[in-house]
C-alpha cells in the first residue's frame, strides 16, 4: 500500500497512524508530551478535483 496520496502527495491515514503509534510508544515511557497538529484538507481536495488543471 502506498503511503502518499498520488494526487496531492500528502501522507495518507495508514501512514499517519503508523507514525503516530511509533512516536507514542517512544514518548509514553518518559511521559513526554506529543505535539500534534491536524489539518483538514477536505476543502483543498474538493477544489483541486474541480479545477481545470
């Protein structure tokens, strides 16, 4: 399975989940915070799909 969306070159959900799990396992024993920024790309994707590229 590919880790990137072919059209947008943005990492997909399985890639995100795997990386998040790895970071969580690394930081949890030390009780360190996990900085996380989520960005919703639905509007971007809709505009890109409807464009005349």
